């Protein structure tokens, strides 16, 4: 397994609003240096006696390995529960415990190739960093950002800087094309000839990116957002059904084997309304039937 | 003065009393990124059954005040793959391994134990923890640990399969009317030790959707929220041993340990060793941190041997 650092007192050095989200910067030496786009950190919330024991996982928005403060990591947080509210209420010089980098990063194409990068809501957070890494390899990076409404888009300005082209969609039409990313993706594939799609966002969007990619002969690499208790591979709460090279489906940990999976390997048929049923043909599903 | 941290699991002596808890530490390589697992008194593996198991659907987890509810469904590779992969890897890491096993029938428990005994890496095994908080197929899915007879049968069959000098430790459920009577029948059937406690059954409702939060509806409650229940269980069984109502065997305390102070509660109530479970999700180094904190606390109180603190609170009521 890849090396991981635990920064027990990661100091917050900046926090600012970004539409409906908060963009925070922590000093986290040891994490910033080795992280790659698509990896995440697991952040403790509420301090050492917190009643919220479970770490919160955030995709890394960007890293600055050798800033004035030592390595820093940036995260984009949607304050929707007790833990994320505590994090977004932190002020400069407050600290928390951060573990990372965790998980498998987005695999980069071996050769220069046109790519589409799709982000849903704050799911766009890691894409600008990914776009820079792709461009370093001579790949084109075409960005598509979608959200329910304008305030829930993240990084439209960054996207114009990072992307070879940018498309924006909102469900309510407050910015860009009205509709979901599926409304613009087929045209983006046709115009750019993209052979790889990278996506990060809600499950429904990842499924749709996978299907549209397949229809255009492209491979989708999607970063899933599953509920995680530990983030480090020890609790088995974060599993999803994924088909391996041997054609067998297994319940695999999205924190350890993921969070990035090939979209066509995820058993989308198992997901429904925020739940996932173990497919009947999954390895070990038979044994569950007896007890 | 140097503190002697060693503790005994009956036939086996461990260099210190702190362990991981089954299902809260996977099988070694994940936590080895954070600390050397040979620093622990023992490494307790995720409960393994005869066959590979996919576990349950998701969500499998809900956060609760100072704890969590989980319904993993004993996901695992099955005993053959465990012996071929996980156990040798733990041996390479230098771990002393307490292997947690289960079955849907008492014969499945025995088969798993028999397979384990034949493993080439069996010499790193310091004991077998028998997870009887597991549904009994023959008893409409009631867990074995609810019934003294089923518990005893499982323990006896596992005992038969293992060498005499391998500790057999029954892990009890707190969701019973009288935990002492379950402890009695396990020890009578050949258990050389007891682990207390497994999780407590709970339900969380998602008030947004007004549905149960977990796919499996019910789940096991763990974390600091259940610590007083664990301390009570250890206390009651240790008291019964002192009164001669059952033979004295080592007790391993588990439930809500986050700090050395928490561990000391279980120890003073009668636990000769302590496991750290849910706290590991909050801090991956929690097991070794708890060990350091516990050692400092015990030494700070003037003790020179850890074993002198075990059960000390019973003399101070
Ligand atoms: C996610 C999770 C998985 C668990 N899996 C097992 C298991 O496989 N076998 C077992 O005997 N106990 C299992 N347990 C119970 C723990 O080993 C422990 O008894 C319980 O959680 C109480 O300790 P804690 O409060 O320190 O977590 C599990 C607990 C959790 C939270
Ligand atoms: S979050 Fe714990 S195993 Fe993935």
C-alpha cells in the first residue's frame, strides 16, 4: 500500500466562501508532497473529545508542496452536517488531524490524448489539478461543470484558466446550458474526439458519464463518493460492487481500491435511491443467503 | 521504576495488554502504514467464516452520538484465503495474532478452526477468538451468544479442533438478560478466556427520508457511547469469578476505548487485556496510543506490574 501521513495538528491558514461551499487550506506536510489528483484526505472533526468519531473524506482540490508554510492542501467543503459545519467554522491557526493522501489517483493516459473532465457540484474540486497534470503530458483537457444551480458550481473561473474548453450546465438554467451534464457531453465528445473521461460527483452523474463515454468509444474513470467511516481501509463500510479483470464482481472498498474506478466496471444496476444491493452473482453473495 | 506490562491469556503470555478489535483493523497491512503492528500485545483479525462473504448492501454505517451503528455482515475472504494470504502476511509483520472465527452452525465454527490449525503460519497465532455474536442458522438467526447451550456447543467443538495450548476465547454479546450465565457455560465448555463486549443492536432512522438509515435496518452500536455497558459486563463477570461462581479465566475488555484512561476503566473492572475498536476509525494509531497512555497512567499510580491493576476496583467498593 502507498505511504500515508497523519498530520495530527494540521493548521488552517485560509478559509473563504466559494458560492455554496467553503474553500479551506491546511498546512499538511507529508501529504502535499506525495498526493496526486483523485486522491483524498480523511479529516477528524470536533477535536480530541468529539462525539463525531468518524472522519470526513474530501477529495484534494490542490496541493502546494513547498509554500511559505510548508506543504499545504486545499479542500472544498459543503457544510451539510455536524462535522462539515465544524470544519467550515474553523478560523486561521485552528488545527485538526488529517490523514492522507488516500486512495488510488486518476490514472493518466500513457500518451497524449484529448480528455473530458466532468464535475458535479463540488465534485469539480480535483479537476483543475488533474487538468494541469494532463496538460503536462500533452493531453487536452476539456472541462464540463454541472450543478443544480449557479451557487452550487465550483471553480468556473479556474476552469476557464485550466481547460482547453469549458462547458457549464445548471438544472435550473441560472448559469450555462439548462439541464444536466448529459445535455452537453455528447457534443463535447464529438467536437473534441475525447478518448478518456474523468468524472467526480454524485452517483447518478457518474453513471451517465460512463454511459455517454461508452457510446463515444471513450473510457470513463470516475471518482465515487461513498460514505466512509475510516478512509484507511479498515472498516468495510465504503464498499461498492465492481467487476474485476477476471470478470467477477466483488464488494470492494472505495477508500482503498478506489475512489477512482473505471466506470464500466461499476455495477450500476445495484444502486437505487441511495442504497446499493449486493448483486446476486457477486463473490460471496451466496454465503449471505444462508446466514 | 520500570513497569512490567506483560499479561497472560492463560497458556500464552503477551508482552502488553492492548489489542486491536475484530473488524476494526482489517487484517494488518492497512494499519502497518501507521505503526508497527508487532508493538501490540496482539492483533485481532476480522472475523473469518468458512466461505467468502460479500457482506451486506449499503449504507452499512450510521454515525451516532459518540459512536456508530454498523452492519457489515461479516464480509471476508473465507478461511482458505485467510490462511493463504492474510495470516502469513501478519506473521511477516511480526504480529501475535488472535484470530476471530465464526460460523452459521457449530460445525462451521469447528471446520474453520480445523482449517486454521493446519495453516503453515499457525505459529503466529496466540489464540482464537470465537465470535458467537453471529446468527445461528438453526435458531432462526438468533445469535449463538444469546443462548448458553448453543454458546457452549460452539466453544466445545472449537476447543476440540485446536491444540491444548491455544487459548480459546469466547466473545460475548451484551444483548442478553444475564451475561454471567453465558460466561459460565462458555468456560465450562472449555473457553480459556472471554472477550466482552461485542456491539449492541440498534436502529437509526434517517429523518430526511423517514427510512431506516442502514440497508440491513439493524446494526451494531459501538464506540465511547457503549463504554459503561462494557465496563458493567466485565465487572459482573469478574465479580462472579471472585465469588467462585465460575472459574477464573482472563477477560479481554472491549467497548468504547479511545484513550488510556478508558482502557484503565476496563482493566480496573477486571480486564487482563483491552481491545481498541471504533476509536481506530477516528485515529488509525489509537491502539498504540492507548497502550502508551495506559502504561503512563499505570506507572504514574505507582504500580510496577500491569497485572496488579487488573480488577483492582473490586477491592475498593
Ligand atoms: C465496523 C465494525 C465491524 C466489526 N466487525 C466485527 C467482527 O467482524 N467480529 C467481531 O467479533 N466484532 C466486530 N465488531 C465489534 C468490535 O470488535 C467491538 O467488539 C465493538 O465495536 C466494541 O468496541 P469499540 O467500541 O471499541 O468499537 C465490529 C465493530 C465495528 C464498528
Ligand atoms: S472507509 Fe473504512 S474501509 Fe473504506
